[in-house]
C-alpha cells in the first residue's frame, strides 16, 4: 500500500503558522522579543535563539497540546525538528491534527 504524504499548507498559510509558532516559543519561554523578530533559519539552540534542552521540552509540550500530536523527548529526529523555526514549523504543518 502506498502512503500519501499529508498536504503542506500554502506558503501564505505556512508563513502565518511560522509566526504563530514563534509566538508560542516567545510566550512559553517568556522571551523578551517579538515573535516576528525570530529569523526563520537561525538555530533555535546555542548561538541562535539560545534555547537549551529544558526550553525545547517546554516548547514541545505546548506544541503537542496546541496541534494535537506528540513530540517525544526521546525522538532521534529532535535535532532536525528543532534546528530552526522553519524546520519546526514544517514538522508541525505535516503532523498537526488541529
């Protein structure tokens, strides 16, 4: 049986989702910056946004509740998923149920 990949949202919708996800990050972590100021391709870890593993767990919890799918702490793909705002948004777009 052939699996059909979920349809990705249109670019405008993806941009809106990216801004929404940036807002979730800012709110969940009480960051003092505007969601729109987070560059979509900058690293969420280290020298980029500077998140650590605890921050990522907090974001994953909010994302899981908001979009109706589970982001697991032990997922081998977490480094790829949380590499940047763009990669996280793309993952959410292809896995969300809400």
